[in-house]
């Protein structure tokens, strides 16, 4: 009977050792994964700093642009340009009509 219990203990100890090896490998894999995640997190922190710097640069650019002109002023400028285009069209039309009238008057005066 001593042999059977000794044999059972040997099998059990081998099973326990095998499980411990599997657990050790799992712990090692988890450590590697955690180290990889630490690297990713530190990279993200670096990118966050870069992103914040970029945002600050965009804010400075916007402030400089606002000093030159505001969106309201740009809208007013667009409206004024449209008015000038309409005036140009009307002026050219009146000019052509007057030129045609003068030409017709000269032709009619020579006819008489």
C-alpha cells in the first residue's frame, strides 16, 4: 500500500509542478504584455503633449487671424463685393445702351 500512495504522490507532484510551470509561463506572458502596454501608454503621453502643443499653435494662429479680420467683417466684405458686381453689370449695360443710342443718332443724322 505504501507503493500505491507513493506512486499517487509522484503523479500528483508532477501534476502540481506542471501546473506551476503553466502558471509561470502565464505570468511571464502577462508581464510582457504589461510592459508593452506601458510602452504604448508612454507613447500616448508623448503624443498628448504634441497634440496640446498643436492646439496651442492653432489658438495663436486663430487669434492672429481674428486681429486681421473677423467672420462678421468677412461677411460684410462678401456682401459689398456682390453689390459692386451688380453695380458693374448695371454700369456696363447703361454704357452699351448709351453707345448704341449715340451710334443710332449719328447714323440717323447722316441719313437726314
